[in-house]
C-alpha cells in the first residue's frame, strides 16, 4: 500500500544540492537514478513515476521517516521538476553530511554549519535561504506516495 510522503526538513534540500554538486547522482533512465551517499559507503535507489505520483528511495528519511528524502529531491532537481542552482550546489559539495549529522544529532545545528560553509564559498545566506524556501514551496505542492513494494524490485530499479 502506498503511503503519502511528508514534507522533508529544509536541510534535505541542501543535502540534495550537495549530492548534485558532488556528482553523486547517476541517472539510469527517465524514472530511475542511483545516488551515492556522502561517505560513498551506500547507494540509494530512486524511482519516480510522476504520472502516477509514485516515489521510492531506500534512504532512511524516505523509507523510515516517511518524508521526501534528499535522493528523491536531487532527482527531481535533475529532472527540472524542482528548482536547481549550480552555484549553491557547488558551494555545498564535499560536505560529509553523515559525519555532521552523527556528531551533532541536530538538523538545525548542521544546517547552520552548512550555511556557513556555503557563505565562505561565496553564496550569500539570504540568497541560499530564499532558494530553499522556493524549493520547499514547490515540494509542498507535490503529492508523492511511497510504494514500499518497490523495495522487492530494487534490482529492477538499479
């Protein structure tokens, strides 16, 4: 049974941009992509059928917490469904998201750290925050449903 995905924390937009900046997304075809984690120790499989509003990703945010995870957001950006900014993506590259999240265990703390990194790399925080708000507005207009049955077909996805 498909479950409606919730709106993600804002930091997931930043994480998606960073994954694109790192070139960690491999588009397999119109509906499928593979995303390599920031530590390069995991692969997330993404499936999107926008005509049926079905989404799948085996990242923890999507699968366990029920929100639109960063691999789905990144694929939606690549597909031009969500806004994308190359300057921000490049400024958010080479960030060890997993290490930061495990160290601080607090998205707002990690978000501040990441914004400061982006600022040091030439992106104004106001511009970054406005861009994230725009993406979040677009995400809130999406109605995506997680289909757990696609987990069994992961080999077909990849």
